[in-house]
C-alpha cells in the first residue's frame, strides 16, 4: 500500500499478496459525504477492498453523520427503533457465545471498537474484567457516564502486554481498520495461548449483497475498507496462524441491512420493503448459513 496525501491506494491484495486487481463495483457514500468510491477485487483470491480510501487521519469526517447509529443512542425512526430492540437480543446472544467458547471461565476481555459500551457492560455484569478500545471520544465519554467503564483510545492496543487476554472481540470493527494485517498480527500476540478471538463481519457473498449489488448498505464506503466472504476471512485467519473453530450467522443484520439498502436505492416505503426482503433473505439463510448478511467467526490460535 502506498499513501498519497490523504488517500490510501491498494495495489497488492492484503489477503493473498497478489498484484492483479480489477474494479468490481462503484458505490456511493450514502451516509455522510455522498462521494463515490470504487471497490476492487483481487483477481486471484476474490477478496474485495475499497480503493483509494481516506487515511486514518482524514477519515474522521466520513463518520460525522447524525445517522451513524452505532455511536448514537437516539430512538428516532423505525430503523433505529428496530436497531435498539435487536441490539438487546443480540447482546444477550453475544454474551452467551463468549461464555460458551471461552469454556465458561471468567477472565480478561478486550472489546475493540466498543462504541457506546453496551457489550462491555453486559460482560462486566457477568463478572468479566473488561477493557474497551474506542476511537470516538464521544462514545468513550458516553460509556463512562452510562456504565462507569473507562475506555481507551486506539493507540492503547499497542500498549497491551503479550498473551494477557482471554477473549478479544471485534463486533463489526475489523472492516474499518486501515492496518488490517498488523492488527491481526498484534491480536495473535496479545491473546493467551488458549484464548478466543471473536470477529463479526459483513458477508459480501450473502444473499442480500448479491441482490443489492452497489446499493448494499454493508459496503458502507468509505468507512468499510475491507469486504470479506467466509473464504476470504479463512484465508486471512490462516495467514495469521488462527483457525476458525465456528462460524455463526447474525440473523438480524439481513433486516437492518435490507432496510438501509432500500433507502439507498431510493425505494418508495423503503423501510417496509426492506423489512419484507430482509425476511425473505432470513428464511433463505436458514438453509444456508454461509449466505447470512453478517457472520461471526470464532477463532483460536493454531497449535504450533
Ligand atoms: Zn487476493
């Protein structure tokens, strides 16, 4: 990757190292800037990435949107209402998942991209020692105020001592991080040998992605830099000496993403149409979980 003043141009596939890439889709930033960004695909492994995305220093303004719900707590609108209801249920299932794969012991949990802190709080209630990393100061302050949990800024990741975390979680965060490979390497370093890494990502080979194409809300350019299929992610995991021990669908995302995608398309009664289509995708997913809108990957260190 070479960096110009503010745009990051990717000429080597970050997953397989191949040099040949081709334009795949042209997407619009519907949320903040309304600028156009290209998504490229690796000719060898099929991994996709947002081309010429703004660098870490320049991307801040693309997050400055009132509708950026993961950092907000408003209850306005049907999409946000459903989002908050679904979050409640999702929180419970996330907590259960952590306890199940960590072997039911309590320990040190690191949540990267902890947002407004709901998941951290849920795990704290379950007697875990929690640490959150969150780049938004507003979200960190919110977490402190609402849950009395201190979160750290992004740089803290590199101050964490080796092999000290039992569980590391990243809920829809890795696709936002510029330094994909160095972050994965670092996670391998700070996780205990018997630790568990849990990463949730949008699935670019989902039913809804195939249907909505450039309007698929989970491309979310330029905030989403990397666009994974299960095969792409497995490739990346292997490269960093992790093995995927389980993959779980996130059922609600089909509804939420379809509603946003209909809105992107400018559909009449988009929320209703999206809810309906999301329902159809959800039913199809029951027979084919790998086509789910989002997937949660549970990883362990590969035994040397
Ligand atoms: Zn590749």
